[in-house]
C-alpha cells in the first residue's frame, strides 16, 4: 500500500517538527505550501536518481515522413518531461529496437546515401531540453514509443494530488520544510540539525538503488562506429 501524503498533512508535520504552533500568523498557508512543493521536487529528483524506472511512463510517438524533429510539447501534455528515458522503434515482424543516444561526433553519419535497411528507420536520437531529433530522418509513419520521467507534480490545497512517500521518505520533505521555517526565524543551529537528518535520509534513499545481480556486469554497450561500411549497426 502506498504511503500517500497530502499538502495539508505535510504542512502540519513540518510545523510540528519545527515546534511551531499551528495557525502561527508569520507562516501563511500559501508560503508553507510553496516550501512543501519545493522540497517535494527536490526529493523527487533524489528518487529518480536512486531509481530512474520508479516514475518512468510512456506515450506513443508516430513518425511523419520527412520529419526528424519532435517536440516534447507535441507528445506530452504541458511539455511535462523531466528526463528522457528511451525510444522504441518498430522493426520487421512486430519487434522493437531501442534507438540509441546520438553522440555529437555522429551528427553527420546519417546523411547522404545509406543502405536500404537503414534508410528511413531511426537508429539514433538526439535529445535537447525540449526536442527529439531522429537519425536518419523517417521516410514514413512508424508507431514508436517514447519513454520519459514526468516532472514532479504540485500538491494542491484540495488534496486531489498526493505524494507517494514509499518507505516513509516523505520525512525528507518534512525535515526540509521545517528547516526552512527555522531559518526564517534565525534558529540556524536547530535548522542545521534538521538538515543533517535530511542528508542522512537522502543517503539512505540512494543506498536503496538496486541492480539485478543476474544481469550483465556492463551498464551500457559500445559499438564500433566503423562497422557497417561506416554506418552504425543495422537492424
């Protein structure tokens, strides 16, 4: 069962951790709400660092003949992409292959004449802050799959958007927000103690990274750029 937390519950916990009475006028609800969302975004980044697959989702990407660039905004509502994860490209027989990330030195490798089994089928993808560029340029429509990590959500006052704290990791948010409050009150020593606790929790989260010990020892594969008569691998 998920450990979901609402904006209101996190605000209350932070006030308690900072030993500040609820309803204290110097902490407006809107101000602490912003503290919570800032701290949650920071924790979200830590969780993605610990396990990129935790938040990974996918959407269809249908290529258009002669079009190499595809914006995140056209693929995902509100351009909601925090991190690119991968692109699946269909091949013969209903199988799929993963398009590899383009190295900058390869940017001209897919221009000019190419073998027929390479031409028009994306082998590589170059990712910028808001665009995917496919190499070589597709010659027709292909039903690809775009994998990505969305941006962290913003918790709302109504409680309709919640945060999954997994193994109690929402404590990271509570500690950080309470520290922000104490800094505002110039209680720097107390704030520093909470930040130390937060750092300890962060290291505990990162220590949960898992790798399948039955899998290969290598994290990534490298191929010879000189293969296939000067072109990258064929599919």
